């Protein structure tokens, strides 16, 4: 037992869990983000806009806790990575957090005052509050894959503009499309009538763009990042990106047959696959430096003590499955079809 | 202003704003759980209406608490990266446990309770709201265990440049059973419940004075008033224990709270006193109550209490011995390559006395006022409508517990200075190497965004508080009317 839980093994386990937590966050909050991004495109009138809000309705808050957990786990398991990553990405991270604040309050505030201008203002906030996080998460993760200009002391030497390189922007656009597609599928599952049809159509229209962007991103990753090195070393890992591309290719079949739950599940698998593809490629670095390999923050240099990693592992192994179980139950309980009558109820957004 | 001052201001704005919403969440969730229980037990629909009306205010408040909490969590990494690296092993794990153990539960079950209306059984609804109340109060425990560790670090060892947990039994268990933190937790919880009680009574009194929904607001008031009185009295007793614990473990903070400069025996409490930090003495001292400070600190009116002028050099010497402190070593190298040097000296190793002292006096003064007011409220709980002066007082009182709680945190945090981790790390040493200009811009953004959202939220809370419960008088009656016909 003590061999299995050696400090080195714990670091690897936590690196994997770290990637997994981010991918769960992307899967869950991804559809909320996608819904908000699609809001101005799919919803024609106030009822349809409210349906879009209510499709995320009971879930966005619980989904956002996965972000808090991913952040908390970075802090607990890899304090130095947490310190360097978030101070280096100072501006984009704060913009992301402010955007998420506006996203959250737009749910709560929008329907509280009966005024067109009021609702329109919060709709705008809702769009940017979802679109910006999608974009910024993409830019941030792409830059992490590529490496960011940090020196040996962990000090960030670039500016916010140095993150907006070609690969970073491609990552941002990629994430926006991934989440929009994911959100469209969720909307199709939950909405009825004209909005349901529009959501399905949107998903079908987004799919080719998603496919092109996926292949482009994988190609750019080859050009701009060292991510594939790990895959040459351990070819078995290639199953992860391979699985992601396979489920993506299966999407038109699901969409055509109207198997929306399958399509949504495939989209979730795709998101996990893409995230883990990047994370596995980064190993053992958590924050790779583009200045010198020696300045990279690695799993070993960032990890907490063996005791903390062990305690946290026990906590995670007990709590996370329980959380997943009750969240899954809540999803099954509250994923009802959003019909126009629901909007008249007091608890609807 | 340098990056340290700006980052401290930003953290203060972020944490104070967050804490506007947290205490009401803690207390109101318990109240909602109690009325839901009464609903299930008695079947009286009035309790269900109460849960829905107060629940609406709860949700408006809760959302802002959630989102401002997320920015707070990431603040440690963005602005206090040296601190994060130093304490992540202990502090970080407490935050992570808070999220997995408590926050998921709270955020998930509040959705079940709110959106499950009409879809789930009464019993499940009851379970959900108790889960929310339990999780919220549990969440506060983990956060305060983390803060309590900064105040009174235990169970750690210094390895290289990091504070690392000293094993499971000797480390983790000590961190989670840290008496200092548990005392803070009790104090915070009682304060939060008191605030929530006054919130409930204030809004109920407003309606009762106008004759609206007598049964509804009468019931709310009668439930809240003894609850608040108990919290207010317990706060006095427990607050004293808190003071004793601070006097023992953080003598500098205690001395700053009392503006006590020179070590002496039988220390009196002056009713009127004004600290003069520059000259390390009081500008004036009037109306002494003999031996009271000694009595409060150590239970004996004759005992010696150390003054700031003796404690500061002692704390500094302890810090230097523990950490090999070199005052000339830069606390950070800024991105432009310039070193940031903020030496601590034996003389200035003390908290800002005026702020700590005034905040403490304000909190204690308000605390006594709350006992008086909640006693009156309890006595006249059946006759609020006939006592317009009391109703008015309770309405105008709503902001005061907020001020008292903020003052309490100002004592805890300003009184902790100059340490970030008590006698292990100075606040300056925790800073990130980010340009002051970035922090200046983000601080401005915080002030503008939070100011705006706070204003909107308070406006909406007021609007719905005044509107009253659904299916009642006014606008709602009309809605029900048109829905029925």
C-alpha cells in the first residue's frame, strides 16, 4: 500500500485527477456556457429567451462548483502551480471571473423587473458572461499547452497580448464552438416546439465547423506545442484523442436519428477526450515555460506533501463519487421538458 | 500606491463584499429549514408561504454570495502567489475540502428545493433545505479553519520555503481541531444568525406596522425574536471567551483592541481613549474602570497585561528566530526586474491600533445594543403593530448587524497584522510579482462592478421584501385573481 501511495505515484494520480476535474467542469458548465453564447442566435422572442435561461436553470450553480473544486484542488495539490498559473494569467483570469459574475446574476436579476430595457441589458450581460469564459478558457488552456513566458522564479514576463497568439486564439475559437455545440444539444433535449427544432438545426450547422476546428487545432498543436512527444513515448495514450475524434464523427448519425441524449453524451466524451489529450501531453509540466524547460513548473516541483496528497485523495475518493451520484440524481429529477406553461411558474427564471 | 497596498485593498473589497451575503445565507437557511419542518409537521400552508417568501430573498442574496466567493478563491493565486505557495499544503487543502464536502451539497440541493417545487414530495423538499442549511454552515467551518490556521498556525512544519502539514495525527487532526479556529467559527456563526434574525424581524416589523399579512409576519416575527435574543446573549458570553483566546494566543491583537501600550498590572479599561500610533501611546485616557482589561483577559483584576511596546519586539524576535528573517531581502522581484523591499522592524511589528481599537469598540457597543433591542423585540413580539417606535427601530436596525460583523472581521484581520501567517510570514511577503498597474485596474473594476451589483441586489431585495408574500395583498392578489378567473 505504501508503495502504491508513494509521493511520485500520488503526484501522478493528482495530475490525472486535476485534468479530470477540469474536464468535468468543461462538460457540465460547458453546456451552460454554450446556451448563453447561443442566446442571441437561437432565441427569437422573450419566451424563447427564457427557455434558454431555464434550460440551464437548476444546474448552472452546481456546475460552477466544479470550477471552484478544480481551482481548490490546484491550490491544494499543486500550490506552486496555482500560484504561478493564476498570477501569470492575472488579467484573463479576472476578466473570466467578472464575466462569470455577470452570467450568474443575469439568471437571478433578469426576470425580477418587468421592463424590456432591463431584460435586454441582462441578456447582453448573459451573452458576454458566457461567451467570454468560453473564449478565455480556450485561450488560457491553449497557452498552457504551448507554454507561457515565465522565468525561473515563476514570474510572468509577457503581457495579456502575448497570450493572443495564433495558437491561443485558435484555442479560444475552438472552445467557443465546442461549448456552443454542447449547449445546442442540451437545448434540443430540454426545449419543445420551435426552439427545439432551432437547437437541433444549430447543432447540425455547428458540427462541420466543429470538425474543421478540431482537426485544425490538432494540427496547430503539432506545430506550436510539444504535446505530441508524450504520445510518441506512450502510443497507447493516443486512444484518448482517437476516441474524441471518433465520437465526433459519430455525431451526424445521432443528430439525424434524433438521438439527442446519445449526441449529448458523445459531446461530453469528446470534451473529456480533448481536455485529457492536452493534459496528458503536458505531463509532467503543469505550467510549461516557453522561455526554458528548466523554468517549467512540474508535477514534482509543485506538489504538496505526501501526507496532504494522501488525505486529499481519501477525501476525493469518498466525496467526488457521492457528489457525482447526487448531482446525477438531480439531473434526472429536474431535466424536465421546458414547456411554455413552465415559464408561468414562480420558480422559473 | 505599491502593489502590496493595492492588493490588500483589493482583497479587503473582495472579502468584505462577499461577507455582505454570507451571514444572511447562514442564518436564513436555518430559518427556512425550521419553517419547512413546521410545514411538514403541522400542514399549515402559512409555513409553506413563509418558506417561499423568505426563500426568494434568500436566493437573491445567495447568488451574489456564490459568485463573489469564486473571485475570492482565485485571489490567493492572482495577488498572493508567494502566500499560496507557502501555505497551499494546508490552507489550500482546507479550501478544496470545503468545496467537495459542503459547497456542492449546498448548490445542488438549493436547486432541488427551489426548482423541485411541485415535482418532489414534502419530505424531500424538507430534506433539501436542511441539506442547504447544514452545508452552508459546514462550508463556513472549513473556511474559518483555514483562516484560523493563519491566525494561529498549528500542525505544520517548515520544509524549505513552505509550511507543510506535520503528518496526519500531529498535523491534519491538529489543524481541524484548532481551538482558536473553532472559537472564531462559533463567533462567526452566532453573528450570522443574529444578523439573519434581525433581518427577519426588521422586514416583518415593516409589514406589521402597516397591517399587512398579520398572521404571516406575526409568525415570522415570533419565530425570529427568541432566536435572535438567544444569539445576542450567547454572543456576549462566547465573545468574551473569544477575547480570552485572543489575549492568550495573539497578545498584540488583544493589546491593540484595548489600545494598551505599556505592560502593567491591574490594567483599567478607559471609557474614552484615543490611540496615537506614531508616538506609541494614547493621546488621552478618560474615565477608567479599574482592572477591567486585566479581568477580561486573564480573569483577575490585578494581573499583568503586556502592552504593545513590549509585545512587538518580542513577536519580531520570535519571527526572526523561526524564519531567519532578513529585512533587506526583497519580498518580491517585480516583472520589470525591480526588487520590492518592505522591511519589518521590531518597533513596527504591531497591528494598526486605531483601526483595530475602533472596530472592536464599535462591534462591542453594537453587541450590547443588540441585546437590548432583541430583548425588547422578544417582550413585545405579539404587539409590534402597536409599537410603531419599536417597528421603526427594527427596520433602521437592519444594516447595523452587518456593520458589527464587518467590524468584527476588521478586528480579526487588521489585528492580525503585520502577519499574514501569524509570526511565520509578513503580509508583504505573500505578494505576487504582478505589476501595480494591473492590480490598480482590477481594483477599480472590483469597486465599480461590486458597487453596481450590490446596489442592484439591495434594490431588488428591498423591492421583494416590501412586495410581501405571493398570494397576499396588492400586486400578488391581482395576479392570483386573474389566474383564477
